C-alpha cells in the first residue's frame, strides 16, 4: 500500500478514502480481511493510533466489521459498497461541476461536453483539452 499524504487533510481521512477506493474498485472485495493496525501503521510509517482511528471510523460507517479474535473485514453488504461508490461519484461530480463553473462554462455547455465525452470516449477530452464543444 502506498499513499502520498496531503498535508492539508488529516491522515486518517486520507487512509479512509484510500481503503474505500480499494473497496469500490474491487481491489478489496466484500468479506476480505484488511491489514491489522500494526501492519498498516508499519507499512505506512505512521502512528498506530492514527490507523486505529481510521478503522474506528470505518467501523462506525459500517464499511468494515470486526470479527472478534479474527480481525477486521470488508463489509459483505453489497448495498453499503454501492452507497460508498455513489458517495465517491457524487464528490467527483461536485468537484467537476465546481471547476467547470469557475471556468465560466454554461450549464448546457457542460452537458454537451459530458455527452460528447461519453459518446466519443475519453479521447475527446485529450484531443483539444476542452472537449471541443464549448460555444465561444
């Protein structure tokens, strides 16, 4: 596991996001065991209390569950994993929309850019750097 930490965000939140991303992308599957506090702290070279806090928050959100004497496991509830995926997609969408609005792009042009990108694939965004459909 390798994470480049952002100094502007608490480390435990960054680890939570990393683990959630591994779950929604299928790297960690429902029912998989996650590393212990000591293992993860040693691997990331951070304080074990930080990892403990991460795991407590993941348990509070029901993303992982503790099986007494066995360790922590990714939730086996597919609906919970789908909820996490939708939350992460919503965050990405919000950042995208905020960025487009900051550029002064109108709503309909944003819709056109997204529709074109979906229709043509990701290559259209790289071709001219703006999707090629913005009305100027």
